[in-house]
C-alpha cells in the first residue's frame, strides 16, 4: 500500500512526468547514436582499439567539464542550462550524420570529435537535471522517482538499441544519427515545462557572492568532510574501471557469437530489460536493506553475470546473462546516485554531482584504451571476464565499508 502511494505521488507530478517522457525520447535517440557509431567504427576499421577510443572520447569530456558544469548548475538557472544544451546538441548531432559511417582518416577524426563535443553537452546538462530533481519531486520520493526515471531510461534504451540494429542494417548508420538529433530537440521542449521553484538555485550567504572559481573549489570541502560521499565517489571511480567492457561488445558479437549488427543491437536492447526491472524494484529493495547494502549486492550480481558473459559462446545464454548483469548494475547505480543526491544540500548539489561525474570517469579513457589494445591480441572474451572479476572485487569493497553499508535514505532524510 505504501509503495503504491509513493508511485501515485510521483506520477501525479506533471512536470516530472513530462521531463522523464522527454528524457525517454532523448535516450531512445542516444541509443540509436551509440549503436550506429560503435558498430560503424568497428565495421569500418576492424579495430577494437579504435572502438575503445570512441568510449574514451565519450568520457574524456565529462572528466574535463564535470565540476564546471556542476558549478554552473548551482549558480545559474538549471532549466535554461538543460534547454540550451539539448538545443545545441540537436544541431551538432544532425551535422555528424554526414560523417557516419566513417570512411577515411578525416571522417574517423570528425566522428571522434563529434562524440567528444556531444558528451560535453550532455555532461553540461547532467548536473543541472540531477540537482533540480529533489526539489521537483521531494526528497522523500527520491528513491521511487529515481527508480521510475531509471526504468523509463532503460526502456527507451531497449527500444532504441533494438531499432538501431535494424536501422543500421537496413538503411545505414547516418539515419540512426539523425534520429538522435531529433530526440535532443524533443528533450529541449520538454525541459521548458520545469517549474521555476525547481530550476532556480537557493542563494545563500557567502556562496552567493563568491567567484565562480571559489564556488567550483567549494565542492572539494563537502567531498573531504563527508565520509559517505568520499566513499561513494571512490567506489564509483573503481567500478567505472570495468567500463572497458563496452567497447568489447561489437568484437564479442562478431568473433565469439558469430553474429552481426542486428544481434549487437538486440543484445544491447535485451540487457535493458534487466535495467528496467532494476529501476522498478529499487525503491522496495532500498526500504528493506538500505541503499548502502544495495550497492554491494547489485554490483556483485552484475560482476558474476559479466564473468559468465565472457565465457559464453551462445547468443541466447549471453542475452539472458545480459539481463542479469544490467539488473545488478542498475540497482547499484540507483542506490549510489540517490544516496549522493540526498546527502548534499541543494546549494552544493550540482557541484558535488559534477565533481562525482568528473572524478568517477577519470579511469574510463585509460582502461578502455588499454583493454582495447589487449583485446586486439587476446580476444574480447578474456577481457570481459577480467571486467567481471573486477566488479566483484569492488562490490566486496562496498559491502565491507562500514559507512556505506550503514547508509539508508530514510536516515538521511530524518
């Protein structure tokens, strides 16, 4: 009964529903873009390393602008940041369609540059969206709202991945990229409905008069003084090392599962079923075991499934394992992200989210490049297995950390 009441209150929030609907459309488009770019890069070059460079460029932009974007989210109107970022992204992605699939050195460079700039724009809007969410839905509904948001995103990713494989195989990657451009425009329109009470930052004392640079560095004070936040950011850095698994998928599908673009898109889509389920049950799990314990349990389950994926040569078995893997990772991510948001005061929320985003992805470009070079010689399966073992180790660290293990959302609110 209480769970139904929580969901009823979330879905009665009109601006939140419109925003997540727009985000769902945008996520659908992002899935089209990601599958199109990753698969066309691997098909055009045959190199796992160059495919890994795509992921490195995705996350390098986040690492470079995360804390600046977070400070902007605390200093400026959050709605305007989201609308402007997505409007510019729509134009830029539309132009990128001219170079997909990449043919020749200059086209490859253009695509990599577009990936870097696009993720920079998405990274600019991310802290603003995250920072306004507690005021948009209420802190007491954050776990439920985060679960709903995750489910919508995962469902849209499912549909986008499935559609992307078909579109790329049938009419070409360029059309998939154009679909992403349209989706950014839809999200920009949806974000215009965000109410002002959620969009405006609360100006407080010295923080209001401090220089932009001093506001940037103030996030470090919050980080170092709060043991749970420091532990969460550290764990996020460690778990993201295993993100090198992403660039392994095209080669894994081709070399180990002996399939093509349609199967790649289907596997990406199938995994999202687990993500959607994880988002749906996240609120109930948190109320039973607490957000801190959820992190270790979710990442441990995801790591075990990843280890099995690396050894699988069956498309059907890999699809089933992918559902379990994404379920576990999403449960852990919802717990970690919600806990981080609720621990931080509103006037610092954007900066801490941006700092977490910037720091937590620092290891991804290097791990992706190193794994890409090794996979060209050792094969993708072994690298995926290594990634699974790494996830399990990080899950054990999360479960063993007393301040993380004892963390509950209701205790934070109280």
